[in-house]
C-alpha cells in the first residue's frame, strides 16, 4: 500500500509498506519527486529488486561475519579455509556498504591480489568466495544484484600437471624417512591425497585381496564425498610393501613417525619439500599431491578408458578427469583417419572387382 500526502509545512510525504507490513516514508519538496521515488520503489518490488532500506546499509564486513556464523556447520577445515578467504575480502571491502561495491572494483582487486604474490588459483578461490557471499546476500534480499560475475573472474590459473618420471618417484621414496615412505607409495600407486594417506589405517586395507578402501581423512574426519570412499585395487607387491610399517611398529596407520605414531599432513609435506630439492629435475613447486598425477599417467598409459581412470582417481565425474588429464589420453585422430580410410578402400576395391565379375560371367 502506498500514498503521497502534502504536509502542513508544504512538503510532500511519500510512504509505502513493505512485504512484512513495515512502513517506510520519505519527504520531498516537490510532489513530482515524491511520485518518482514511490514509482521506483513500486517497480523494484514488482521486479524482485526491492531491498529494505535498513538492510541496504549493511556492510560487507558485517554480512561476512553473519555469513560465517551460518557456515560454521561445515567441517572445521572447510570453515578455516573460508575464514582465510574472508580475511582478504574484509581487508578490501569490509567497511563498504554491500550495494556500493562495483564490478570494476572487484576486477581491480583481483589484480592487486596477484600483484601481492598470491597464486592464480588462490586469487580465483578468493574471488569465488566473494561471489558466494554476494549470491547469498541477494538471496537474503540484502542487495538487488551481485557485482561478481564471470566478467570479474581472474581465471583459475590451471596448468597442466607436472608428471614425475618413475626414477624421480623412487628417488623421492628413498629420500623420505622410513615411516613416511608408504605415503609416497599410496600417492603414486593408489592416488591417495595427503590427508587420506596419513590417516589410512591398517583395517582400511585388505592385504590379501589387494584393495584399499579409504574411510577417513586427517585427523579423523569422514571423507568429503561418497565418491572418495571408492575402493582402489592395488597389486599384491604393493600390499606387501605397505604392510611393512604396521608389522614393524604395530601401528594403526600405515604412515608413521620415527616412533611409530600417526602424523599430520603438515609434517609429511614439510619432509616432502625438504627431500624434493635432492631429486634431480623436479620443479621447485612440485607437491606431494603431484604424485597423484603420476598415478593418473600410469592408468592412462596402460590404455584404460576415461571412465575407469575416473573411478580409480575417485573423481565425481569424467569431466573432472578430462579437464585435468585430457591431454594425456592418446590422440585418436590417426585411429579415426585409419578407420575411414579402411572403409573407403574396401569400397574402392569392391568397385574395381565388379567389371571383372561381369566379364567373367559373359
């Protein structure tokens, strides 16, 4: 319900009630200005662009804090990552009213993050978090639209993964402390991620059948997806090698410290970065996770199709597998060309033999 009335002082009062029944009013010197304002409000309500004036004053920092309170229901590691992203967001836009941030400012901000030395993938993740904040703000009716879009995106910065050679994998294995050597095997020959490798327990492995069934990740949290729980086949030789640490230390996990106790991913990655420099040819940024790329390369080189590779890598979809490893699959152009050539050649041979058959019959 809306109305415009002239007040005793000669000014015009325009008012309306929002969807909750709360009344809002503004005063103008001219009736035409009051009508224009009221028309704009009415149009915003009709088009779904209406924002409560009080809510419109909320800052990015205030909304980020409220958003985090609701996000806290996720697993601790996920929340920690969100807090890191939001710290960068609040440093740039924390005191700004939500609706005041412009797409051009978002784009300039991502450039400044890169200039500060953040990796492309990190900048992309922080930009995506800002998009998530604004998407939820729009859903809550705090802003009419988001300044974050594909046009402001800095790009994922994806590069083709570096695949170590077999000699480099074994060199890494030998250079690691004995209790951490199984981690290299689990990544390079079973594709486990670092948090899965350090948390893998003895009873998660069927040593007789040669099957690994990941169930938890460090410290003792369930895996993020059902796909991550997919069983992984391993060779009998690998099963025997993986069983060395439990046999020696009587440990519950396969990856252990020098005292036979479980370790954290940080500890493993610290040792890995240290020994990485001793292996000839490995790039400076080579990570423990890159051993998983070696595992993928073995599967692809053996001729397995993309769906089998997807299952072994425990990817949610074949698209993820192809996006990451598509360049490793054999080029099928020559196979396609050969198949077409074979058909056309057979047709040509058939046409050449037809006259001969006719002549022989006469």
